[in-house]
């Protein structure tokens, strides 16, 4: 089985709901599109038709993909006014579940949570798992400015560990985006750095130690963290910095993390493969932003064994997301 572990949808009902937000991000309709404004940092044009699941199925068939793991793209409901965020999470999760049911055997879904309200998040997380059969959780690189390791989010990590549900990191516009907002550097570079900061915070804060069975996916070949991990280790293990909440090397915790191969570069894919081996790698495309075939063509150039190809192209994802 061949699995694309990173593919996106976007319900029109959620896009319309975004226009009601009054704090943080602002959204307005512009013809068939929506314009999402992240303060003075970033503006995106959003067209829900780009995410048509029927088109996704056609692209999957053309690329030989059996199953895609789908999630709602940014902006997530954690950025919205509290009540709107709760409604938005339900809309997103109902839609993802409906798409999975409409195309049985072709999709499994990730849940979105209103993380600005932890009790509501726990209730929605339980509903997403028990009633909607969603298979994971999208965890953004910050929660409307709060770091992912903030103490208030501990119950979400505890539930994810207890239920063996993977948390899939996903970038959002970084709080420090002002330093990279020029020249479109936020999507070029800011996203990758922000998920790497989030992942390192999960390690150094002790989250990965407190919850030793927590399942995490770090997308886009791990952003910049695999490349910087030797420096992180030297800083903690030789200089003794940042070790207040951990008892092992950061590299030991990071070895438990899955990386996906969503990077348009054979060199980056090969670095991720050499960094963590085939047991913790997942194939992905980030559809609709890049053609699935583009990543398959790059992946084919790695020249790895048939057994390792099977693991990365599907076996690892099947085990992680409970795909049969």
C-alpha cells in the first residue's frame, strides 16, 4: 500500500466562518476566493475549490497512491476567537470525517482542535477519535503565540499518548514573522524554522520525557532540526545548556520522531534518510501545493532497497495511522 501522509482539504463552511473572526487573523471574501490576513505579517489567498477531494482522488490515482492522510490547512481554529474556534474545529473535523466516509478506503483524517480552550479541545479530541474515527491531531508550531510546550496543553499530550494518537506538527505564520516577512520569506523559510523550534521545545521542555510513548511527526524533512541536531547535542551534552528538564541527549528523544519527506529536493530527502533511517520516514506530498508525482520522482532517485521503499511509501504510515 502506498500512502501520502501529508495532503490537505479546506471546507468552504470553515472559510466562511473565518470571515466572522474579530481578533487575530482577519478574513474577507473576494469573489470565489478568501483573503486571509495575519496582521501585518502575511496575506494568503484561499480558494476552497483548490482542495476539491475529487481532484485529490484523481491525482492520487495518477500517482499510484492508495491512501492519503488529510488535514485542514492553515489557518487553524486555535487562532480564532474562543467560541468561533470551538465551532471551527467541529466544522473542520466533521468535514474531514465526511470526506473519509465519501471515499471509503482512500482517506484517513487528522483532527483540528480549539487549543485556546483546553477543556473544549479534550472534548473535541475525544469526539474526533470515538465518533469520527480520525487518526491523528494537527499540532501547530505555536498556539496563537503560546509555545507548544506551555503547561496548559499537558492534558492534550496525555490523551494523545494514552490513545496512541500521532501529533503531526504543521507550520503556521510565526510570531517572530516580522524578521522574515519581506520577500515572501515566511513560507520560504519561516515555516521550516518555526516547526523546528516547536519540535526542539517539545524535547528540551521535557514533554518527550514525561510522555515517552508520545507519537510525533515532524514534517518537511524535519525543517532545519536534523541539520542542527549535532550542534544542539554539543550544546547540551558538552556545555550543559538547556538540560534542566531532560535526562538524555536531545538526539535520543528525536530518534522517536517520524519525519516526512515533503521537500522538493533529493539532497534533502537523502539527508533525512541518512539521519533517521527508513523506519521513521513517511512519504508525503503537501498536496495541493506540489504535484504528488514530483515527490515520487525525487524519492525514486534515492536508490534505496525495495524493503526500505515499502516502509517509507506506506508501511510506516499504515502502522502509525492505523491504516488497514
